[in-house]
C-alpha cells in the first residue's frame, strides 16, 4: 500500500501514452510536427509581410519563442483539464483517484512537451547559430507548466459541474494566444496597452523566454514571481477543489 500511488500514476501514464500516441512512433512524431509546422507557417506567412522580425534575423526563432510558450500552457491546461472526464470509468476502481488522473496526465504532457521544445529550439539554435541562456529558458518552461497545471486543475472541476465552461474556455483560448505576446513585443505596444497586458501572466513568461534567446531584449517588466505565484495559487485551489469533491467528480456524468 505504501507504493500504491506511484504505481497507479505510472499505470495511468502508460495507458494515456498508448491511448494518445498509439503503439508506434507515428504519434510521437506528430507531437513534434504539429507545433513545428505552426511555427513554420507563421514564419513564412508573416515573414512575407515584414522585412525583418521584431527581434533578431529569424522569423522562425522569434515566433517559436512566443508560440511554444502558449502551446506549452495550452496543452498542459487542456490535458489536465480533461483528465478526470476521460478517466472517470477507471475511477470506479478504489485505487484510482481523480487527483491521480490529473497528476498522471500532467506528468506525461510535461515530459512530452519538454522533448518537443528541446527538438524545435535545438534545431533553430543550430540553424541560426545563437546562444541561449538555458537557465532562463527552463525557468520559463517551469513557470508556464505550473500555470497550465493550475488552470487545468481548476478547469477539471469546472468542466464537471459547469459543462458550458468547456465551450467558453475554448473560445477564450484564441484571443489569449494573441494577447500573450506570440506575434508582437510587449515593449513595442503603447503604454496604455502595456498597462492592461501586464496583468496577463503569460506575457511575463513569453518575455522571459525571449530574453533567453535575445540577450539585448529589454525585459525589465518580466516578473516570474507574479506569473509563478498565480500558477501556484491556482494549483492549490484546484487540488483543494478536487479533493473536496472527490466523490461527486467520480459519480457526475
């Protein structure tokens, strides 16, 4: 019984791995090709209208430092948020708890996305011969993963008791990507827009990621303490809600 939870988490991760990616390498290849393809499309599409990216000389690198931050957040939040719903049948077993499903899905998504980011960023670094502050890049990914887990855990409860919230959250995701600095520099915005965007924690994470790849980038507005604090608060609230509504989360259809 002492090691029950680690074994349950590992079993849930393996099941999720097979269900999501299949038993062949094709699923994992697609996990890399999807975000890489979007970055490539953004680079070609927007590069045809602009003579030069807002930072550096590579459109692909600039949009990767913005889009992959949002993609990381969106994937972690989305997979964690649906963890209880897709594993509800398994929760009829006494050893599987709602929180186990959330943690297992988060762990698999996090590890997969780390590999995706290493492959894409590694390729761009080699092609563009740039130096990276690895500590800052990893700090940005750690912060955005906590934010994603926090939002996802809260959503896992909200999706169960307020089904319409799933559609509302989906509609909010598109504008959230735009206002998180994916396509623009925060410092290039007018002051009154900066005063609004500064409250978006993803703006801070995107700024940290860009500072990791562009040493001259002005990042005095970045506060990972603020972004990480919101993420931790949401994780605590979300996990408390999951534990408090343990039975209802299993029985609600």
